[in-house]
C-alpha cells in the first residue's frame, strides 16, 4: 500500500517553512522552528499521533512569534490534507481525554473536509516566555487548512506548560484514531460518498 505522506514548502515575506510528514510510519520527530516551546509541543504532538514529522521553520520572530506559529499551523494543516488524499478506509473521527499532572484536556475531531474550531482554554497571561494565546491561532490555522472539525477543551489546570502539553498530546492521540484504517473494505467514511 502506498504510504500517506506529504512535503509542503511555504515561503512568504514573513516566514520560510518546510513540513514533511508520513502518516503511516513513525520516526523520531525532527522539529526546528526557532521557538523552543513550539518545537517541544510539535514533538509531543507527532509522538502521540504516531506519525513522522519534520518541520524546519524560521521567520520574523524579532517582531513576535505570531506569524511563525500561525504559518507553521497552516503548513502542517496543508500537509495533513495532502497526505490524507481521498480518505478511503480511515476511521475519520477521534477523541481523547488526556491528563498532564494537574491539567486535563479533551479533544474531539472529525476529518470531514469541513473546518470548524471550538477552543476553550483559560491560560494565565505571563509577561515573559511563550505567548500562550498563540496556541489557539496555531490550531485555527491547522484545522482550517486541513479541513478538520476540531474541538479542544481544557477541563482543568493551573500550570500553563502542563495545560498546553495536555492539549497537544490529546490532539495527537485524537488524530491517531482518526487517521487509522478501519478493518474491511476501504470506503470513504461518509454516506455522501465524499469527504
């Protein structure tokens, strides 16, 4: 069977991003975005999704991290959409409740081809380090470009890092379920005959 993989290059005046992924093979993630926290979250996501993911990205982080985080989400979303192809035989849906110490997050997703994002998380503002508001921007960009319905909800949590980890890991586990092949005939998982 042909492996589901994609290589997407995105260059704008603000960012330069290369994403390679393989949904049918796991290898240690190779992530380099110049934003240490984003590297860590993408590493966790790929490991829990059970996919091969390479990301090489740079951008105008001298302004702030917004463009690079958002454009990385866009490029990963495009790569997911390309790799999934016609989606024949996939489970389509995934959901996962994931604890990370005191934090608990729930993700549910549908690889429907239709974009929707519901994101609920109360993360405290901090003056230094990563801007946690950008997590929502990342998932918005990824889901809209992948054609994914995505619900992410922080159930509880106190530590920003733990909350973020629980969301990225939960997303990875949910995607792992959704991209998995079902047993039997490889059909498109929709009564419409198309996704």
